[in-house]
């Protein structure tokens, strides 16, 4: 199962490796090593780079990045490995190369090895006789404790392991060694062994290289005779002394176990057999299964299986099941023979080849340890044990191998945990893949695999079993390759159904993809799965990635084939309706709804009674899922019956109808609406109420309707007691249930007096709108909005007045933004429900008399900027107001366009334009959508849209479809074009002020750029710039002391003044714009303690100094007043800004006083005591020819504030 883009489990990983030749590449595949020239140049520059730390790190990082691209296709490097290695080894073998350069070369070699794998790389190392001594000499310069150069030691060990393969006795090399007088000579063999032993117990990667070295070195004939026994003795002693309780012990055991496993893997059986039993006994004494180190347990299992293979003769079991042959000619020959001839040939092979021989005693212990390894807590250990079981069984006689299979099947006991099931599946797949699972065992194996495909056990807050199901899919995949179609034919129906169930209904995406791949393999290899090709086109590897698509779409397609219909439905009822995951239960119920048309009689006669019985279960999840499923099945049956103009009771007998009616009462009597499970029960029964109402069940006038109504009301009243993550969902289901219930059971028949509850409902709900609980207001507002029009007639004004009260902000409910949002949505829903009659009574429909109040309510909510600890919660209210305005205007223009008056249309469009230019991306996008919808609506067009022709040119319908209004770089250049339209200018500036003076970099950047681009176009036109300035002053005046706008507006004005946007005004003395702006600034900062506002005002005042006339002196006076502000931080900010102002604007200070003014501003400690600061401030007043401020006497002496 080659799984693209996933991290496969071991089952999937093994299948991936085995099927690599069959499966196409799923990721973006590369065709060749494209960076060859760059790598060649990089390696050529290493001698120059190694001395510079930065250049060396850049080169190394670039090399890593290039190599990592080929992790999935390392074979592309093969044609280039030799020249890359030679380039690097030239540096290593050059005696003039500094040690740092050599270490760098070895690091590059390691990076290549990491990508391609050391086994491929080993063959390319130089391995002449002369290389042995040179490599050994390099080891003398190595420090095993230097953690920065471990790559060097690792690569040297690999290189030494290759040189150990020279076909000469090592003793011949000893005679060529130069000996200095008085020195003791150590033979080459001893030096290599010493190096290997020393590096087997280090803590870095060199330990792995030492294990490879040992496997090549100890298994040489000359070394085996002299050193193997002593090395094994040293290894076992080290193993016995080490403890996995200490870190040093873990490191030593890891190295020794790796080395022993490699020796028994690569050594000859006759050489290793004498020592196998001793090693096995020592390994038993280490008690590795009790160790908490995964790697040690894995290596222990690996060594055990290698010992077991040493005990057994290396032969291929003649009794194994074979499908085809490795030889193409033999396969073709078999195809020409009949089945009887093939069977005779096979039987003859078994009888001739199978011979009995004594099984060594250690084999039983080995197999027992491998079976224990199948139940290990870590996947890698179980996977290694499974491969060991397969290898061992292939060398055992038929009867003993069958006993091993029986022991593996014991892993599937109900008493075993998921780990044993997973290990058992892996072992069965290995046995089947190797032909060691004979067809006689298939009936038992298929039975347990079918259970494993649906294995899912609750474990605390989650479940276990995904790995078991994935491994079971791997077993099915392996069987497809291992057996002839006639062998699996009796099990085709069961396996295909189980795989399809896992494909569409498994919770885990990896398992769904694994099952799909296994099904595909069986369709291709076996060719016996019913409708396999048709199903694969719908349930391919990528289609099953979406769980909702699997449950609701693919399952319906598969159920169209009769072979699978019943099994899919039964699985949902028995396994998924009571699943621990609520999302799976809900999807299962919806899937049952979709599957009912495929088997209506079966659903009515068998499925529904089973679900009805489950509704009284003591298990919470079972009750919840079965109630929802009952609701969905009944509604699906109703749809089928209505197609024939028949009632749903044609499918349901009286017992079923009574069972549905009693569900609510049974839950109420057992107090199951209370406590933690009450949330799920309320939601489930609300869904039941909705679907039974939609199904027109014959319950009109029945007492159960009162019970249902009580549940809905109590749920809405108790929303504040429900957990926050499920509160919204339960509210929505209760409101939907109320809407369906009231439409079906509260409607008056001709000549019938309506039920009493209908008259009591609205007053009761209106009273609940005054609840001190926000969620109660939300719930009952939504409930009023869901009522049908016949219940609202005669109460419309009363209902609208109650909802208007909910949308108003009062001191006690200022943070009830969700309630206001739901109130607006309810008003919109009610308007849609009752319709429009221009001259109709205001208590029955939207008319001329009440439409203005509705508009006022919606438009007032467009200015809801409430904030709390969550941020701008008012944005939700504004979004709801915009949506409601759009719905109302579209309703009116289609039914009574005369009710759309010009002032209202203008106010709506201007408010939307303002929201389209504000800083919150979500709100801006929504406002733009509503604005463009109203502008482009043409059936019929919205009347009285200001500047419609200009707007249609600025926002053409074809171009707007591709604009993402959430992106500031796309939104602001478009929206600032409205500044040229007088009607919209004020509102656009009001929105832009918040964006330009905001905090988000992208919003500030693009809104500022767009604003300046517009100003640049009008900057030379006094009339247009005057109108623009007048609009800014109006915005400032209307939002005085409104910190949300005023602070941002001051920041925007600062940028505009600093960029010379009003240069044309500076030519006129005491220009009205500057005079009014100064007055507004003084009023805004009067007695203010807002640091941010005061800083912004200082910047604006400094920018206003460029204006001429008396106003400049007044501005300077305000700045000098701020130099003696009570807050030191403001005094320092004012001094700093004044200093910059004097530098920027010439002529503000006379030439002979400039130096002294700047000296006073820079040298004075403005955060000192006020009397000292005031003296320097007064000195500045004299220098700037500004009258000194006079201290106003007060009962408590304080400095006069700005603007006094």
C-alpha cells in the first residue's frame, strides 16, 4: 500500500517497499540530479571556504538542502556518487589539508551517506591494501569525546570496514610496519579490533559504524580463527556488566547488540553455531523485554531471530505455498498445464524435498521470545518480531511451522490488547507473503482478519485500534499477491465487504487509504471482487481522504451494488451508531439516511427496530447515536413514501410509531436530560423532533407535542449551563426543531381553533428576552426568528419591539454582543417569513408603517463597536446588521420597491462603504460583498443608490469576482476611489482613519499608500483639497473624545502633515483648516491622561507649525504647554518632537536663536522636577517669542494642562 503524503504504519511501510515497482510515484518526482554543476563547484571551493565560519556554514547548509531534495529518490544520485566521493577523499588523503578541512569533507560525505544509505556508499570507498594503514593512521588523530567531529569517526569506521575485505591475511601486513627502536608493535588485526571495541561503546553515531566494522572484520576467515571467540567473550561480558537502568549501560548494550546481530547475520552458519546457544543464554539473562528502551528491545528481538536462523539449516521450505514462479519460462509452462498436472508436480516436489531433522533446543526458546515480541508496546519491536517469525517458519518442518501459525492466531484472543492484535496481523502478513500460510489455515485466518478490520476499543478519552486495522489491510494486500484466486474464492464476499467498509467508514484516514489500496490490489491480482473496477473509480486513494465524502457519497455509490448494500448498513448499525466519537455517530446517522433508498424494506423491517431498541440503552453514546439514526431513517422513509403520495406509516407499524413517541418520555422519566450526558440527549431529541415533524408523523394534538415543546424551551433557557464548545450546536438544533414542530403541529386547519400553546408561546419568549443570561437571549431571539408566519400574525409589532430592545446597548448588557447578533438575524428572518405589504397592517407584515423602525434598528447596529477581553465583539453585530440589511433591501425591491426611500438607501450604502474601508479583514470582506451585491442586483435594480453610474465604472461586475477583499493590497486601492464621490467621502475617511492609524502592518501600509495616491491627484486643486479637508474636520468633530477614532485619526493627520499633503494651505495665513484643526486638537487632549493620544497630538501639533500666521504661535504655545505636562514621558516626547520640528521646518525659529533653542531642548532633563523644567520651558518661550503660560492658582497647586 503505497501511501502518498502519509506517514504509513509498519504494515503500510512494508507493503510500500514490496510494491514499489507497481505503484506510480505520488509526489512531485524528479528526473535527474539537476544540481550536479552546482555541487561540483561547491566541492571545488571547500579549500577556500573552510577558514571562514560564515561561508563554511552557508556552503554546508546549501549542500544539505540540495541533498535533502533526493531523500525520496536517492537512486538519482548513483551516477554522481563516485566523482563526489573522489572530490572529498582527495581532500582527506591530502596530507597538507588542515584538520578542519578534513572534518568538513567527512561531514559532506556523511550528508551524502545519510541520503543514499551507507550500504550503497560502502562499495565506492578505496579498498586497496595500502588503504588499511592510511585509515588506521587517521584514527590516531581522532578524539572520541569530540562531539563536533563525530561524522569523521563514523565515516572512517565505514571506510575501515571496507578495507577489511581485502583477500589477504592481516598478518602479512605486520611485516611491512616500520618499527622504531624501543617501540612495541601492535599487529594490524589487534589495532582494528581495539578500534572496533572502543567505538562500540561511544554515545554518537560512530557506534553504528563500529557495528558494521565488526560484522565485516570478525567474519573474515583469519580473524574468525584467532579473535572471534575472544571478541564474543568480551561482548557477552560487557553485556552482562551493563544495565539498561543507566545511560552508559544503554549505550554499551546498544553497540554490543548491534554488533552481535550483524555478526550472526553476515557470518557463516557453521562458524557461528558453536557460540549461538551461549549468546542466547546470555541474552536471556539480560531480561531485555523488561527494558523501557525501545531500541534495545528491538535489537534484542533482532538478535534472537538471527540466533534462531543460525540454529536452523538455511533451506527453503519445500512445503510452502507458491503462486507462480520467479522464472518467466516456468510460469508460461504452468499456464499450458492443467490444474491436475500442476498439483501433481507440487506434491512431487514436497514429497521429494521435505525431510525430517532434529530441531535444536534453542529454537523453541527463540520462537517463544519472538511471539512475546509480537505483543511489545512499540511498533518497531513488533515489526521486527513479525519478520523473525516469517523467517523462522520458512526453515521449519511443515508440522512445526503450523504450530507457529497456531500460536500467532492466539494473539487474536479477546483477552489480548491491541498490541497483540497488531503484532499478530503483521506476522500473518509475513507468513502469507512468504507462502508459509497454507490454504488449509485460511478459514481461521480470514475470520480473525475480518475482526481486526473493525477492531476499535475505547481507551480513556479516545480509542485504540487504528494500527490494528491498518495492519489487517496489509494482510489482505499480502494475500492478494500470495494466493491463487481459487484459494481465496470462498472468502471473496467477506473480504471485499470488510475492505469496503473500512474504506468508507473507518475513522482514520490512513486506514481508509490502506483499505482502498488493499481492495485495489485484490481487484488487480485476484480479479474476483464483485464490481471491483467500478468501485475503484469512485473510492480511489485520493477520494477516501475526505471522511464526509466517504460516509455520505461514496458509501451510497457502493451500496448501489446489491452484494454490499446490507453489509454497509449493518456495519453502521452495529459498529458506528454507538461509536465513541460524536462526529462519527452523526455521520453514521446521515449515511443511514442516504442508504435507506437502497434498501427501504430492509431498513424499515430490520434496521429501524434495532435502532429503536438501542434508544433505551444504558450507554450514553449508544442512546445518542441511535436516536439520531432513528430520526434520519424515519425522515428518509418519509421521503420515499411521499414520492408515492403515501404517509410514512406505510413503512412503520403501530409499534414503531409508539416507540418513537415514547423516546422523550422515557428519557425524561430516567432523568437523562440532566448531568453531563444531558447535552447529548437534548441535541439528539431535538434532531428527532425536527425530523419527525418534517416526516408529518400523526402526532397532532397528542400530549407528546407538549413534552417536545417543554424540552425545546428548557434547552433554550438552560444554554448558559451547557459547555461552551457545544452550546452553539445545541442552540441551532433546538431552534430548527422548534421551526419544524410549529410548522407541522401548530397550524390551524380550516375551521379549527389553534392550540392554546400557540397563543402562549410568543409572550413567553418575549419575556425571556429580558433574561440576565446572554445565552437565553440568544436562544429565544433565534426561536422567535424561526417561528412560522401564521404564529406571528397579530403579534408582529410586539415581537419586533422585543427584538429591538435586545439589539440596544445598555450599561448592564454592553457585552451581550451575541444576543444582539441573534436579535438582528431574527428580525431579518421574521421579515422574510411575514412578507411585505406596503399598505398592510403593521401587526401582520412589513409595511410602510413599521419599515422605518426596522431600518433604524439595523442601521444603528452598524455602529456597534463594543469591545471586551475577546476584542472587537461588536464586529459580529455589524456583520449580522449588514447581512440583514441586504436581505431586507432585496426583499423590498422585489416585492414593494416604493418602501425603499432615498435617504435610507444612501445611509445604507454609505455605512457599507465605511465598513469596507475598516481594519478587520473579515468585516471588510463581508461589507464589500454586501455593497457589491446591492450595487449589481438587477432584478430589479436597487433604487436611489448614490452615484450608481460612477460606482459601476469603479466596480465592474466582471472584475470584482477575482478581488479578495480580505487582502489589504487588493481592497484599499479600490475602496479609496470612493473618496472622489462627495456622498461617500465622509464615511470612507471615517473607515480609513481607523485603518491608517491601526496596528497591523499590512493594513496600515496599503491603506496609507492608497490614501496618499488619492491625495496626490487632488493636491493641486484648492477646491477638491478643501472639500477633502472639510470632511476630515467633520470626522474629527463628530468623533471628539471617541478614542477608537480620534487616536487613529491623529496618527493619520500626522502622516498627512509630514508628507506635505496640505502644502497648498500653508501659503495662506491662518488658513481655516489649520485654525479648526488646532481647536479640535486642544479639545481632544484637554485633561487627557491617555499617553497614546497625547503622543499622537504632539506629532500633529509639530506638523501644524508649517502653517503661517497667528495660528503658528498658538500651536507653539500648545507644544510648550506640553513641555510641562504632569507626565514625564510626555514632556520628553514633546521635547524630542520639538527638536525634530526645528530641524525640519526653517523659519519657525529666528536664525540667531536656533542654536540656543536646540541646546535647551537637547540638554534639559525633561523628566526632572516640574519647577526646574518650567524654568527651561519659559526660557524657550522667550526664544520663540511666545508669551509665557501663566500658572492658574487652585486649591491644590498643579501645572496647567494642555489647552487651558
